[in-house]
């Protein structure tokens, strides 16, 4: 919450920067805060909080705001120099369609190659007056010092798990569902995997959160391994499964076909879990 208050003050006092770096663990609220910040900036309602009812706010909620853009890399695992040139540098030169700002959000920004970071520097060095970049990352250390020095850095504390759960029984249910699916997926029939995908897509309003729970499940498995306890699968499988989950997230963000993305993810995990 302290970050939102900070951002709210930035808006109220017109002390905007051109680049922000949100740093913190998965589930710490970076993406939600970035969406809220972008929406608040574009809404322009008095007081700084987004009104939630104007055309701009509705577009932001619907994920189709023409001046709030999410970088969608060609390959899910890395953000390459072409992704930055095509989707940021070139686009940044075009004025906003309907709002005061043109806002670019790069989630998983640690995926940027060094060349991509150098390309991004061009925009960071000479941003147009309307341009705002928000980088989200779990690891700020990988960025070039020249990138970091041009960003306002906000650290996000990991939300205390139990507190979050208490406040949100639906998350508890999702987490249990997620554990149930991943526990059993290796022994599921193809039809059961298909059905599991259908069940998960019922959480589509909170699909990012669901995918976070899946990642958390595998991270916990890694921790168990490191402590020498019994775990569900090998390092290689865990890392492949994490990639499959991240790919699903990217697919959902880029084309929005949740059912298909979930099926592809579950079948990829199933394939790994069923083989040794
Ligand atoms: Zn509004």
C-alpha cells in the first residue's frame, strides 16, 4: 500500500518521471500496482485516484486502452532487441491517441537481453514528454546501471501469505485447487487434464494469481529439494514446468485465449510429469 500512496502523491504533485522500476517477488502486487498507476494517470480525475467509470478507465479495465501498452515479446523466455525497437522505441515516437500519456509496461523485465537494454536506453535517454515506462521485475540486479539510474525504483515487499489468504478466501480455494491439479497431473488421463483446464479457466478473472500459485508450488518443490526432502520432480522438470507456466502467461496476455493457453500449459506439464 505504501507504494500506491507514494505514486498517488507523485500524481497529485505532478512530479512524474519517465521511467519506473517496480521490484519485488511474484505475488507482491507489482502488476496490479502498475495497472492501477497507468489507469490513474490516464483517467486524469481530480485527486489522483482513477474514477473507474470514464471511458479511459473502462478501456484500462478491459485491457484495450490504446495508450497503455504491454510489451509482448516474440519469444516468451527473452525480451530481445527487436521487441524493444518495434514495440517501444518506434511506438514511443507516435503521440498518444486519446490520453495525456503513452504508457508502456514491461512485465518480467529481467528477461531483457543486454542488447535489448541498450536499445531501451535510447528511449530512456530522450523520452518524449508524454512517454512513461514501467518495468516490473523480480531481479533488479541484472539491469545495466545506466538503466537503473534513469528509473525511479519502488521496492515491493512480499505480501504476508497468511494475511493475504485471510483477507481473500477465494485465493485459498484457488491455491488448494492448484495444488490438487499439480499433485495429480502425472497420473491424470488426457481427458482429466482437459477437464482440469476447464476448471482453471473458471478463475479467469484472476488467472495471473492462479499462475502465481502454480509457480509458487514449483518453487516450494525446489526448496524441499534443496533441504533434501522428498519432492515431486527433478530440477530439469521443475524448470521446464516453470517455463510452461510463464509461456501460458505470455500467451494469455498477447491473445487472450485463456482456454487454449491453459490446455497447452497443462499438456506440457503432463508430458514432463509422466516421463522420467
Ligand atoms: Zn476514469
